[in-house]
């Protein structure tokens, strides 16, 4: 079945290192995206037309452009235009954060506007301060709406890191291809085994995150 | 009779639209004032001005001599003393019934938890909802939610209670259970201002009925005079909309 190549030499270690690189890039981007996304999402609900127009345009650009095109623009385009030599890893972090921030901001905006005005009013009518209203009434409701949606985004960002091999980063998928190429003669069926193992590795990373989201959703469903 | 709430020359407009114009109303301690009037006459806005959910442009609302002003720091202190129940079910969906009721006494009044819990359970028993204390709002019917909302306002021990069409969004068979709770409050000499479309209920509970139309008080009197022999043409016309006859 071609699985035997995984255990040849340092192949398994190399695959795990590749997974580590994919995880590092996605996790740093996720962290940046969550922080910036919350700030931008709040800005989007402030009803400032100019701010809104800019942020909507930003979101549309991110939605329309394939992530790979963004990667090429940043990695090759910026280097040619400005002469700044970005490393492939930096370029990936920029693109993934640029993408994640836009999507996160939209999720935060959606969660914020989904809280009816009466929730603020009835809280204030009880004598709660603006700060207490946010802490006890509004933010807990927003978190409950936001977590399942943002976990979906996080798993998408992890999966999409497979694209960064296109700008030369040796992440898990690239390592897999190298292993297949190197063993073409001795194990012609290696493609199946290697990709099956990669599938399993992605599953081991994304599966628990999805399970956590399902668990939280169930718990909050009451 | 000792007066608790005084509204003096209150006017309010949204952009060009005048919603309230020169409203003067005094409410005595223990009095039940029912405000009726056609949709859009400013009833809800009047209630929202009383607890400072709307800004007041002209005139004054005084609670026991203190001015209600949403822009000053003491508005929170005043809101603790004015309870309000809204038309839409406004319970906090992420909290149990008990937590909904206990939030404000614990966080705003900083009362002792055991004592608050005891009082919450007593009040829930009084409205017949003891068994629901650990449920979440979505597991309750509309009428049950409104009864919880009333308890949530009551536990703050407000000096004045405002009801903004609390049965308007309910199925007919649930209206009664909510109105019975309010009738029970009237029998405890609570000061209440009630906006409602339920005329039979208004007649039963009111010490005074106020007819509001196009932002002004058209007529106010005791319920028997108001319903049996209205003085103004406007009041007669308004009351006739609740009567049906075949040709």
C-alpha cells in the first residue's frame, strides 16, 4: 500500500516537522487575525460610512481573490515592486493574517449586530452600568455565537496552509511529495500511503478543534 | 396622597417628528396609572423617558424630587428605583431563570447572594414558576417569560414599576396569567404605570386612566368615568374602536 516508506529513514520525523511548520504559520496568523478581527469588527458596527466603505472593500477583495493569488502577489509581486526581500514564511504570515482578519472581522460584526437592542436596554433598565452590561449580558452572548464560527475559520486556515508550498515552504504536503518522488522506483504505490498519512495528520490537528466547537455548542444549547 | 413621580412639561421629538408634547402628569405613591391610546401616540416613548432610556429635550421627569437625566451619573441609581418590563421578551438567553433574576441585585445592589436567592425563589413561587428556576428562557412560553421579567424587575424593590404593553406579543390564552400577576401587585399597593391595549384589564386595575393621542394627554380620569362617560370626542372615538356590532 506504500505506507512502508513512512518508516524509512527520518521520513516520519520530516513529515511531522512539515506539519509543525504548517501549524506554526496557521497559529500565528490565527492569533493575529483574532486580535485584529475583533478590533475591525467593532469598528464596522460603529456606523462611520468612510470606515465601513474601506472595510467592506477590504473584505470583498479578500473574498474574491484566491489565497494562492494573494500569496503570489505578496511573495513575488512585492519583491519585484519594492525590492524588499520577504522570506516565504513572512509572506505567508502576511497573507494568512490579511485573509483571517477580514473574515474574523465579518464574524465579529455579524455577532455584534445580532444582539437585539432590547438586551442592552433591559440590562440598563435594571441599573447595570454600560461596562456591566457588556461583561455580564452582551459579551457572553457574543462569545457563544462567535466560537463555532471562528473555529470553522481556524480549521480552514490550517487546511489552506497546504498552499504555501507553492512559494517554496517545505510544509507537510511538500515533504510528502518529496518522499513520494524519492521512492518512485522502490515503492511505486507510495502516493497512496503518504497522502493517507497526511490526511490522518490533518485530521489529528483539525478533528479535536472541531470536536471542541461541537462540545461548546452543545453545552450552550442548554 | 404623597406624590412619587412628577412629569413637568415633557416634550420629545425624533428629528422632525414630535412624539410627546408638553406632558404633565403626577403619580402618587401606590397609584396605578394606566396609559391607553392608539398605536404611535407616544405611550412607549413616555415610559422610556421616565427611566431615562430616551433623552429628554424639554421638561422634566422627577422621581421623588430627583431629576431623571440619562446623561448624568445618577441615572443608574434612579433606574434601580424604577423597574421596567418591556413588550418583547427581554430575558438574557444565556442565563438560567434564577440567574436572570439575581443578576441586578447581586451586581448593582451588591446584596448578599443567599438572601437574594431566597427572595428570588419566593417571588418565583408567587408567580407560579418555582419549577422553572434552573431552566433557560428558551424553554419557557411567552407568558412564563413575561412573568419572570416581572419578577426580575420586582426583586430590585423599585418604587415605581413601568409596564410597556407587556401582553401585546402574547397568545391570547397567555395574556391572563401575566395580567393576574400585575393585579396581584396592585393589591400590594405598588406604584405602577401601565401601557396596555387590554381595556377590560385597564378598567379593573386602574386608579386613573390617561388617554394619550398624538403626543398629548387628551383626557384623564378614574376608570369608571373614563369608560362609562368619556368627556372628550377623542376618547369616545377611541373607545368605540373596541366595540363591535353587526350593522
